[in-house]
């Protein structure tokens, strides 16, 4: 599974906390887009897609949520519970986000601009895509 937890250093002092994510240190790719998800109600699940070329790092900068990851062979669930950790998700990885706490803010750092043609939004199509690719 092309995923990895990234641990950010927390610069905490009497004034509060600061976390930095820098290219070549914590970040494995140049960030070209940032978006964030918040105000997710109760049992809502989001995501349900994989990317052909996009790399991402997800950070729950407030609250918590869970990320289901699926590479077509195995599945794993990663809880995101701290602003000091990021989840790198590589290409060809199906993801679903769920169990958002009410206060959750999930930030996504992405390696490219938004491009709908980079999405695979159907799970059967995802499995077919992997099959073709691995022929
Ligand atoms: P969507 O892909 O459904 O979000 P999720 O992956 O959480 O299920 O995106 C919701 C809407 O936001 C959809 O209309 C596309 C739009 N959008 C952008 O305009 N730019 C972006 O960078 C992203 C990620 C989504």
C-alpha cells in the first residue's frame, strides 16, 4: 500500500503550538493545491475515489476522522487524530473518509491542480484500471 504516516515536529511553547510542513523535509512532493473539508455531519462518508497521478497528504488539523485505504488487494483504516501527523496517499489508492468528529477540519495538500480526469470514481473501474495497468 503506497501510504505512509508523516510525523510533523510540534514547536510548542507557552504561546501555543506551531507545525511546519516543508518540501524535502516532511513533504515528499511540491504542493500545488490545498483544500479542506469541515462541517461533515455524523455518518457521512466522502472520497470514494482513487487518483491516477495525484499524490496527497491529509492532515486532521482539528478533530479527527478515519481514512479507509484500498489498493485493490488489501484494505486498511488509518485514524487521523492529531495535527502533528499527516497521511501520505500515493497514486492508485482508493480512499474513503468517515467518522468525522463534529469539529474535524481535514486539510489536503495535493501535488497538482484539480483535474477531474485524474479521478477514478467507480470501484469496479478502479479494479479494472489496476488490472490493465499490471498486465
Ligand atoms: P468531491 O470530490 O466530491 O469531494 P470528496 O473527495 O471529499 O468526496 O468534491 C466536492 C466538490 O468540490 C466537487 O464539486 C468538486 C469540487 N472540488 C473543487 O472544485 N476543487 C478541488 O480541489 C476539489 C478537491 C473539489
